[in-house]
């Protein structure tokens, strides 16, 4: 075993690439080096640490259990290096580098654009990407925990390993056509969106004593609203998901039913100069959620 030494930046990036199922060819393309260079680096690292980092096969390579466990630490190390570089390159308070944001559909299309647009006007050299992530399964939080996003806007309470702040809450509304003056819920079809926000609908139905005649489920919130617009029934969803509301539809508030919305992030990015600036922009841009 070689004498212990610190990992280089390229070695950290390589180990992150290999910490998920991949191939030496794909890892080489990501690093901009040859496949033989990747193979040599992996052999050298395995010799240094005295363990197998990946298992090789015809279909690519799989990370070892120990390499998988090291992924969060590798992410923190890479973020520290990137943040140090950003601090050295930063001039007159302007941000450089990259920032990845994930959020649920109405967060990325309605909530974030005004805040991020103003943020980028102040920091035009910063590269920001925004990814829309369904909240089913692990959702936005899992994407941030895994290091595939630096920040996330989520409806799931973030775990303690992430830094977070509560942005506010989004009220549930009943949406139907405007010409449905006295809608009999028991005779109508309830159209639901296959997302986490629909999990509270049974509780809302029970609270009001509503028993819809039929229930239909679809994979897209825009499909839900289009169904309602064409006389397909009614829906219950958070107000933010209904915006912009078609002129032929109306949204009726429902008592005391809301979904909470959080901003979360990796601790190092959260505490960085760029992280603090982003948080201010998003918190200010979501002030209407706290009214």
C-alpha cells in the first residue's frame, strides 16, 4: 500500500463518476481523458487504499459498497474545492461557477423564474441550471442528498443532513368550470394528479363529506386542468399547481388545507457566498407564500 496522501481534484471527480454504475469509457469522457488513463488512475487508487473500488464487467463497472458510502464525503470535498475557486475568482461581489437547482413542477415554472431571473441579472456570469423533478419516490430531496443538485425546492420536509428553510405554504383549492354554479360533487368525476400533493385529497374529501362518483388519475397536472376545462369533472390540488388558471375555470379555497414548501441544500453550498445570495433571492421571491 502506498503512503497516504490527499486526493487530487481529478481523482475526486473520477471517484464521484465511479460511485454510480458507469463504465471506464463514460468516466473518461466525463473527465476529458483516455480510457487507459482512467484505468491507470483506478489501479493506482486501489493500490493506495488497499481495496477494490469497482467491480469490472462486460456491461461496465459497479461501485464497491465502500465507494458508495464515500460518495457524500467526495461531494463535500468537490464542493469545497469549487467554492474556494469561486471565492478566488469572484470580483466586486459577482458570482462565477455553476449552480444546480431542482424543484417540483410548479416551483420550477411559477415560483422560481422571477427570483432566479433577478438573481442572474445581478450575477450574469453564473451558470444556473433548473431541473423539474417529480416528488414521488425520493423526489427533489433525494436528488439533493445524492449530490445531483445543489439546492432544491420541495414539498417534503428535508432530512437533518441537509440545510433548509421553510418558504411558506400553498393552499389547496377545488377547481371546476365557472359555469358549475352548484356542483354536486357526488355526481362528478374527480380527476387526480399522480403526485405527492394528491395524498391529502382523501383527508379533504372526508373533511367535507364528499364522495365523488368516479376517480380518474393522470400523470400530468396540465392534463388534469385540461380535463376539467373540457367538462371532465373537478379536481383538488394546491393553488400554485393551477397557475396560470384558464379563464373558463375557477378555484375555490378549501379551509385549513395547505402543503408546506421548503428550500434545501447541501451544507457547504448553503453556507457559501453564492448559497446565501441564492437563499435571499428565493426567500424574497416566495414572500407571498407567507402572507
